[in-house]
C-alpha cells in the first residue's frame, strides 16, 4: 500500500518538474518495495528521467542495493541508503533524479510553459474597473496606504499576488494565492481579517488600541460590541497594545464587531 502511494506521489511530482529539473525522492523506511523497487518502476515508466549520482557522499552512506530490484538494475547503485547503526536517524533512502532538458525542441515552435499558461489564466482574473473603483474608494477613506500592485480576483475575493512573475499554480490546491485584501460586495468593498493583520496604526486613518487585560479587548475577542467615543465613523482597526487584532465598524459611539466568528472566544 505504501509503495503504491509513493508511486502516486512521484507521478504527481514529475508533472510539476520543469525540463532539466531535479527531483529528490526520500523515504524513512528500509523497505525495498518503497525504495529501490519504486525507483526502478518509476524510471521504467518515465524514460526522460535518469538517476543522478550525488557529488557528496558521506562515509556513513551506503549505495542502493541492486539485488533488491526486480530486474537487477545496475544504475540503482546511484541511490543512497542511510543506516541507523552508522549515523543518527531511523533509516532512510534517497534517490536524486534529473528530468531531461528539452533544449533540442525546435525554438521556432511555441511550447506553452507553466509560466505562460498561468499568465493567460491571470488575464481572466484581472479585476474590473468597477472592482478597482470600490476598492480604491475604501483605501482613500480608511487607509494611508494603497496596496494595489498585482491585484487579482478569485470569485468576489480580491488578493495581491506576491509577485507578478509568480510561477504557475495550476494543479496545486492552495488556501490563498497571496494577501487577501477583502470581498467585493455589491457597490462596496469589505476588508478582510488578513488585511487588518497586515496593517499597522500608521497605515490606517482610524485605529483604537486597548490594554491586553482590558474588559474591552476581552469583549472584542468574544464578538461583542464595544462602547467608544463618537469620534469614530466607519472601519476602525482594533489593536491590543499597538498590535493589530482585527476590524470593527464604528457608528453612534459603538464598535460593531467584525472579528472572525471562527476565532472568537467562547
């Protein structure tokens, strides 16, 4: 069962590896079925991979055991075994494999890369002018900074990518593609909890800080409303002793709680 699972992992890993890339397969088991035999099976199926001999071999390392393969593959000795009686550890196996470089492909023939494919996908996720309008209105009213580089929209959620030159994410399950700015509602923008934690007092036009042991901060963490002065209107960054904690919305001397329900104290 474990050997089948290891093979599944390798199958997915090889799809994400660029030509010329290095794939390191490592286990913490003595089992030949999960080690030499998995590599033997993988290399037989994917002829564009070859085992690479490590340039640095510790004196306590051993070569992979050829006799433990099904077909007595000689190149399996390029793999490495680590035995617990020779070094600290529970017993490990390492195989370093390189994917063939496709440099011989006709350079005049366009071959889509992960980067180019992702760039095409990104074009479809660019926020509309209306989206940008409501986001910038929020920034102008409540922030002293305008995080606006590499904006991207997933559904109604607005994010900032860490880089415009980000590698392809197709096929990967990710929680967030970058900094979550907030949600694009009908004709308005609602800031996210992540944005609150990203910002400091100097970045917002309205912030309020409470002591760590104050009843107000305990009430906030429980999701309750808090009484404040009438000087505040709209979105306020709630802080504890100068550290960002979350959003609240001020109206008529009250802070309406926007601390995420899943984080509230019970």
